C-alpha cells in the first residue's frame, strides 16, 4: 500500500509532544511491513536544517485563502530510508514556535493549517507519488478528509484515495469563529451540521471526524471514554454517529530510539540485567541538577507539557508535602505561562530536594527517564501517553492516574488481572495522588520487590509491532469503506 502521513509535527523534525513521536515512528513500523510510506509536515523555522540535509525542490503550489494567494514550496529529505516532504511558506511557518508562544496560540492558526491541508492535496498531483491512503492526525490536518470528500474526489486522480483520521487529543479541536471560514478559503456550503458547523462556530476536528473514511484514537480506553459527555468535549454525539467506524489503537514506541542500552545521551547505558548502570544515571542527574548525590534516596521524576490535562494542579498541591519527605523530585516541563510562574515562585523558596526545570530539552528528558526511580503522570485525561511507556522502558516505575492509555498500560496488580508494573489511582485529587506516591515509596524500600517491578517494566514489549498490524488492517478497511 502507498500511505502518506500528514501531520503538524513529526520527530525528529518538529516536536511538542507525543504526536511527533507517533508520526515519526509508526511510519517506520509500517515500512517494515512492506508498505511505501512517506511523511509530509510544514517546514517550520525550528526544523534543524543543520541536522538534516533538506533539498530545495522546484515544485511549488498555490493556495488561495480569502483575498490572498499564498505560494508554497516542496522540500524533501530522508529519514529511516523514507522520503519526508516539507511544505515551505515563510509567512506561515518561519516562526519561533509551532502553534503559538506560552502566552497563547497564533491568531492565524486556521489559515496556517488550511494552507497546509490544501497545499498537500494540490501537491499530490505534482508529485511522483499517488497514495492509496492519507493518514491524518488531529485538527491541524482535519481539512484533508473534508476537502477530499467534498471537492477533490470529483477528480479521477483522487477518486480512490481513502482517509484515516487519528484523534490524539480531543480537547484541542481547532475551534474558530465563523468568519474564519472565508479566511480559510471555504464557502458557506461547509458551514453545515454534517461538515464544520458546531454551535455556530467552525470546528475542524468535527469536520475530520465526520468526513474521514475511518477514525481512530490512540488507546482502547480513551476510545470508550470519549463517547461519554464527561470526556467527549462536546463531540460525543458526533463520535457516536461514527461509532461503527471508530477504533482505539494503542500507540507504540520507537524502541530503537528509546533504548537505555544504546541511548547516547545517558551518563551510562544499561539493560535490565545491568541495573547498576541506572545508578550512574541517577547520580549524574543529581549532580547536573544540583541535588545531593545520594543513590539511596528515591528520585521521583516528571517530563511533561505544562497543561492542566497533565494534572499539574495536583502536583502543585503535593509539592510542599514532597519538600518535607526524604525523596528528591525533578520536573522538566514547558507550556502554560501560569505554571511557569507557579514553579518559579516555588523554586524561590529554595527546597534542596526539589528541582523544577522550565523548558523543552530532549537530552535532559532522557536523563530524567534514566535517572528516576519513580515517574509521575497524574493526568486528568490521557489519550495514550508515551511518557509512561518510555519510563517503563528506562526502569522508572510509573505512578499514574487510571485513565485513557495510562489505564491500558500501567497496572498495579490490585485487581489481580495483570502483573503489576506500576502504581495507579482513581480519583483526580491531590490526596489520591499522594496516597499512590506513598505506596510507591513504601515498595521502593523493599529492594528485591522493587527490582522485580523495575525489570518487569523494562522487559515488556512496547514496540509498534502489534499496533502497526492493526493500522494495516484498518487501512484496508478504509479503502473498501470510502465515504461518498
Ligand atoms: P503529550 O503528547 O500529551 O504531551 P505524551 O506522553 O504522549 O504526552 O508525549 C510526550 C512526549 O514529549 C514524550 O516523548 C516526552 O518525553 C516529551 N516531552 C514532553 N515535555 C518535554 C520537555 N519539556 N522536554 C523534552 N521532552 C518533553
Ligand atoms: C496527544 C495525547 C497523548 C498521546 C499523544 C500521541 O498529545 O495527549 O496522550 O500519547 O497525543 O498519540
């Protein structure tokens, strides 16, 4: 099959979160199954041209948005032996961030991604690659299935092309006032209840869900949760309408990219058989962050976007308690300005066992996964979560709230169904989180029980193997279920 991945972030080119990990690693797994897979993303300023030789193509494309005609250029590079295309437009993508600064989103995001979606479709005819299936991700690419269904499929070139739309996070919907429609180059025929209209606004995520041939989300539990009013973010009715075409497929990891046995950013590589190497990483991390170098103090880590989704408010509540315990706590995170300020204020109190680091730093992130004994993810909701998978693979035992993909991957053994690999809690409260942290700390003190838990986590298979097969089957189904 010929498959084109269309995404707004793809590791290692541009990343703010797990979507990039998925869009950079699932294609590699599909390629191993024998498919011709390629990727396209916007050519952001932050895409490291130094690291990847990116060829300037001759191919260009024009997209009209309202009054203005915008020109895009196709650039190309290779990753994992796979062609990666980048759509360049300096006005839209030559900016410091992908979607906005910590103060807020860029006000023209609807135009930036409308340009990207139509640009990609227009380019397809000019490329020497005619995909059977377009795999789109989140609201930024949701217009692709919409435009394909209502405009492009009238052209024989596109007639047999199928779409699969993956929801990575239902809370980010691409919601805009109806004036955005014209600015995106769309006429009023798109402002209907079965297309983009949503309570008198434009909702791009809704459009993608309604128009795609098949819809997936990134874990089985989240797939069920989003059908409820509680977690459906207002789209539960729309999702129910697509119920027969909606599937939950658990994300995998690129297990070559995330491997403590070969990770060159670590202070020392290690495996589940050579756990002493993990202690070297703990000491290295303690030193790097100015904490006491003490191998026996439990080190609790967190690497996260600073958004309310991630349970940062619960964390803020338990920070003073952590400050009074015989533990060390390390956080690396970037996101909402209010959390940046909150943590800066807390740091000003100078608790010697707490290190709160604001910023995005992929090397430090790896050192935290490797150096931590315990990894926290107290998420309010979590479509899948890759943090806990990386933590498990690096031997940091996860403490997570039992929701979405966290509930599908972390088990505390209390229900007897699965062997334990971490600690879970149910209620979204600071006390429930604190109680789970206490359970983990208690267990940490029983050394051989703990080592067993660490090893069990490290030895499980987190690869894409199973899920890539699931996607392959869904792609075939999408090809036979095209919506017209
Ligand atoms: P989400 O996509 O919702 O942010 P995931 O757990 O799926 O959550 O993925 C987060 C990914 O982003 C992981 O690879 C994690 O290591 C990385 N990450 C998050 N915050 C940072 C940060 N501040 N610095 C470096 N990497 C980060
Ligand atoms: C989103 C979700 C996260 C998921 C990631 C990749 O960012 O918040 O849970 O792991 O997408 O699918």
